[in-house]
C-alpha cells in the first residue's frame, strides 16, 4: 500500500463509460458502514467509507471526514495522520497509455485507524506487515501533485488511495483496496485515468485465499518490490501499489 500502505518506492516497504457502481460495502441496521462503496465514471470518482466521503474530478479532491465515525472508535485506537511532501524525492513514474509522468512536486495526505492489531494472511509480505501491524479500517489517502511527461509538459495528478480490512464471520480476512486518479493537462483535459480495485478474501489462517485486481483505467504497470517470493511483478501505479504481492488482473468493460 505505499509510503506505508502501498507506497513502496519511498520507504522500501506501501473509469468506466457510464456510471459504474462497485458493490463493496456491507452495512448493519444501525447504519455502520463496513467497507468502501465506489462509484466512478470517465469524469470522476466518489467513495463512501466508514466516517468519510471522498469526491475526485479534474478540478481536484474534496474529502469530508466525521472523526467520531471514522473507522471504529470503540477500539480505542487513535486516528493516525501523516502529510508527506514529495519535494526532493525520487519516485517511480506513472506509466499510462497516453504518456509516462514523473512527479515533480506535491503532497500525500493520509489517515487511518487500526481496527485489530492482528496479522494478515502469510501471503502479505513481512515488510508490509511491519509497516502496518494491524487492519486498517479504513485507510484514506489523497495525492495532489504536479507531473511532467516525456515532452516536458506539466500536468496535474489527483489520486485517492483507499483501503478497508476486516475479519470475516468465519475468522477469515478480507480487504478492499481502491486506487483512483486523473492526470489532467493544462487545458483541463483528462489525459489518463487510474482505476484499480484490489480485493482479497480468505478463510481462517488464509485458507482458500482469493485475490485479484480490477483495472478500468489507462495506466498499467508492474514492479519488482524485492520483498521475497511472489513480489517480482506487483501491480503498481507510479509509487503506489494495490496489493503487495503478485496478483491476477481482470479488465471489465470500460
């Protein structure tokens, strides 16, 4: 998951035509949200999670957070916040259908709350487990940056990087990991779109694990994280990663 969750490049550790609704949420009668609901189209993206709403379009990212409902406050675990400045950092570029883009400046704002201080199934690499020693329920990340392409043109990139992890009723583990973004040129036109949805489901102790990534965007790349077996072809987008191990990719119709 990046400079921590899916942001490996810095620390060494983590849209469709028409409206697409990705059913990824489960709510109780009391209205408590137990995952992230995603809606997207070519113009933008909206996500509803436990205690937050995020909207992304070519003009930027707007997020509303209700701190009293962010994740599960009853755990007693605090909300963790970080603001990472990209200045002076060398980051993996975004490789897309319409260009390759290198981050020049910007910030990565992120917040999360641990729900359980437990380990994920063993397929998750140790570096990832160490960086996030508990289930992030949820993780909320926002990137606002400028990039340049091979011709030296300056563009803007807006990215939401989200995550939700939890135990299942049978003692298993599930995770939802959406990454969405727009790369916008100086005329306000969307040049490329990032649309990656990682999913993980398993029984107790990782039994019968199923995991995959849905790719509806125009940015596609992999990287060798050098985190041990099964991490040499990890799906990434620039400095962000979706799942921290090699995963099959499906491409729904755009």
